[in-house]
């Protein structure tokens, strides 16, 4: 697509098992014959439908629109290669959420609550990458400003209508040094900002805050962090051999110092969120993409995580022997962050081969294994280790400007029983939800370039 002066494409994907769809269009064009000025415009729409059960039965509809613009300028700055980009994006999502009584996993006929939830995000960003030393040492500076607003309207009780806004700036500095043409060292430092997600803003009942009784939690604050990463990555390519013709590898150490981390807790089957004081996340990431043969590819990844609450005192609920709900202040400093495995490993083996010049097929098997995870901030219980395998088959068809991918497969191939979701800080002690048993999926993805 980038070899042409301009191009346009339409993309669409639909997954039967997730009940969601996306349709979009992308336009890319160079503004000059030297291809030093480029513009990219993407617009899309989404439709989502979910049914979620906890203490209550919820039907969630989400319809969204999005638009992004990006301008890229390549030039020489004091005889150094320089690339500057500037852009912005806008996202809008709205839809009703229906609340019903949960009758053994089925919704009742009585509508208990109807809330129309709207969220919008406007972001503006810039990025500049410059060659500092002989196409070996690069400096990149980026910045992004986000403005996020949530508007909730209770259609059955208008007095609870509420609005909440979050905004912040995220700067980043990154360095990349090429030791060899195939080997690079890199490092980055980011001042990060993350607003709460819409499903994190429900106002907890009974909690002591500045707005008890509303539908939006008035005390939940955005999460801020300082992130440092240093790593090495490389590529070894040998066009003269069919065995291991290409190997990509990467390893990195990271440390995140997070202020006001958004932490979940549960009351009577419903989940709510509050801020911790300070969390430190240290870890190691390793990964490799290996072409064993031109048609057989292996991907591997491993993550070691050591995440702790450095400072954290919070309100916690528990039931006493008489089943009275009790509120107390507890200190969780120096405890492990729950629902984070210390060891996380995955790999996939994919065979792909062309049947015709316009059609190829593939088969893939994947493995994912994690170590035990704590289930609450107090670190009272821990899950067992588990592993899951998947298998999929697909066909990739290119007919002129149309690209069509048909796929199907099996999740949890050996029908293992495992903890698929942890109800963090459950008051009732019901921390565990089983992962999905063996299940099947079919998906369709299409893209049209014109």
C-alpha cells in the first residue's frame, strides 16, 4: 500500500462468538512525488452486544464511531534524518445497559434499571524521531494529550444523571542504538496517564465517599505512572538456507511506578474500583519469532512479573460470623498485586502455505501457561498453575483488491478445568470463575483496497 502515491481501503471483521462487528475505511496518500509528506485518515464504526451475569443480569449494547488523522513529514534537520508526525483522534461510544434480576443465570421479566452510558475521547499527539549519529543512534520524543468524558443518564431516575471528565498529558522519550546492523539496544521513559474505564466508574453502595447514592463514583481518580524500560532486540536473516532463514528476538527489563492504581473489589457479587496509593511493577519480558522453515513459524514469549503494593491502605468489607457486613481500614503495603501471574509463558506453531497465487491456508496450535495468582489484596489465597491449548485453521484469499480471511478453531483443546477469571477482593470469598470449557469459533475478516 505504501508503494503507491495514494490508496484507500475498507476493512470489516465479524466474530460470531463475541457478537461484535467493525466496519471502517482508511485513506493513505503522499502529498508529493518524493514521498516525504504523507497523510492518513481512518474512520470506523463498531457494534457490540454483551450479556453479563453477576448478582444481576445485564444486557449491554455499545455502538461507537471513531476518526483518526495523522500527518507525517520526512526531512533533514541539520543534515540529520528526521521524521515528524502530528495528529489526533476522536472516539465516541454510547448505548443502553439494561439491569434485571438474575434468576439462575437467566434474566427476569422486570427491568430494574436502565442507564444510557456515553463516553467520548479526544486526543492530540506529536512524535519526532531524529538520527543523532550516523544512522545508528536515534532519539524519539512524543507527547499526547487526552480529554475523556463520561455521561450517564438513568432513564428511570433522572436525578442520578451524572458527568465526569478526566484529562492529562503523556510525554515519552526513547533512545535506540544499533550495535550491529542486526542488533539494537533501546530504552524509554514515559510519564503515563490512564483515565478509568466506563465499567470502573460504578458507585459502590455503603461506601464512605463524597457522593454516596449517585451512579458515578466521584472519588475515583486517574492512574498515573512513570515507566522505564531497557532492552535489546535483533534479527538474524539468512536467505541462502531453508532451515531457520529468519529469527527475530527481543528481551527487556521494565519498572513501572504507579500512583493511584485503579484496584477492583467486590460487594455482594458486584464489582467496584478504588485507588491504591503506590504500586511498583518490576519485570522481565523475552520473546522470539522463528522461521523454522519458510512455511513453518514458531512464536515464543515469556514474562516474569514482580508487582507489589508499595503503599496501600484501603477500606475493605467482610462478613462477620453473624453475616453482618463490616467495614474496616486495612494496610496492604508490601503485598503482591492479585490476579497477576509471576510466570507467564506462551508459544504458537503456525504452518502456512500457498495453494494458488491468490490463496493460502494455515493451521496453528497455541499454548498458554501461567503460574498461580493471588486472589485478594491481603494475599490470603492463591490459584493453581494452569495451561490451555488452542487450535485453528484458516484460508487467506486475495482477489484483486479484496482480502478475505476465513478461520475456525477450538479453544481449550483438551477441555481443561482452570480459573479463567478471579473475582478480586470478593467479600463472600467466591474468588474463582471457571475458564471456558472446550469451545469452537468461526470468524470472517475482510479488507477492500481501492
